[in-house]
């Protein structure tokens, strides 16, 4: 029986899997070190578990990455802040090592694909998957297809309104300072408040501010992408009290302008956690591989 490989390539660890779906996926994880060391570990796992039955591999990678199939650097990690990974031929290296087709996308796009196939995005043609953790990234399903375009979405780097008197923090994004990621990622919370998000109690003022920034971002995407649902994952969103705060603030920001039940009485089903939990990334990579295999 054919099996498929998955690589969720994160900035701190790789999660790899072999299987055909959520029920039979075997996984292993490896620390993200150098490209050669980390990819060799991933390839060895896929080769050992998949063997001759391995039909295709899907990669969901941290970025930025080149997703243009006609580009000479398709499948590369490009201008990553991780210096050793810049201009690394990720998809090509895996393809040459395993001699199987490789599907390649961002980690958040892959997670959105997984959620569409098996998770909280099932049955929807339009939704946004957002991860809020070490960084902030998002993938959008639009008319049933992942939104790419010029390169790929970089939702963590949008600008949101801010009150410098209430929040004088300059932001921690090395590229943009006070973009959404610079203000609301896990590292931003830690630098601003001197403690990790997991160490802050539910009543800490950090959460009102965090919910404000995230609700402002969601309001922008409501008006531009018109999604049927938001799926919010990542380490920061493991704080359950954040969801009701974000929903309340988003509803207030929209102020009744868009007449949709989801933005009034349906808010609890409009802003939700991912259905696949922390497996959204690796299962998304598997979904990419399955789609690649189905086209062969």
C-alpha cells in the first residue's frame, strides 16, 4: 500500500510523519540545526518508515520561501532570518534524496490545507488559519484554494493601529519593529512583560492588549478576505481565556457594519481553535503529499 511523507519544518524543530491520514500517521521530531543535519535526519526517517511504498512527500516550511514553479529557486527558503537556511534548496534536496515528487508550501498554508481536509475548515471554501507563537503567520483558503499570488501571504507582518501611550513597546520584529508579529508574538509578550506567556495569569493586562491587536488584525481580514471562519492556533493561543476576549473585541470593532450571523450571535463558531490541534502542521504537510500523489 502506498504511504506518504510529511515534513513540518519549524524554526526550532522539524516534525516528520509517514502515513495516509490522521489515524495512521507515524511521527518523529528533530531539532532545527543546520540544513544538512536537519534535512538528513528527516530524509532518513522518511526512508526508513516509508521504504519503497513512499509515493510523495509534502513540506510545510518556515519562510519566506519561493513558491513559483517557474522560478529557478522554486522550493528554496529565501530571505529567512535564520542565516544558515537562507537560499537553501529545500524541496530539491528532499526530491533528490528520496526520488519521489515533493509538494512544497509555507508551514501555515500547509496547516490550512490540513484543516480543510480533516479539521475545523472542513466544508468551507474560505477561511483563515493563523498561528500565534514564536512568530505569527497565516494561510488563507479562498474559493477552495490556498492564496499565493506574488509570493505567499505574510499575515504576521501587517500593520495594526496602536496607542503608544497605552503601549510604548517598540516591537521586536527585526524587519518591521511594530508589525503584528513584533507586537503580539510570544517573544513580544516576553520582552514587553518580562515573562513568557505561559507564566502570565489570566487577569494580567497582557491579555487585553494581546486580544486587542489580534482582533484588529482579524477585522482587517474580515473586510478584505471575507472568511467564513478564523482558526487560531500556536502556543500563545493555548491560553483559553484569549478566545472570548478576541471575539468580544472583534464584534465591537465591526460595530454591526457587516450583516452576517457569524459576526453577531455566531461568534463562538467564527473564531475557533484548529480542529487538528498541534498536529495541524504535520497533517497539513501530509495533505500536500496526498494531493501531489493524486495528480501523478
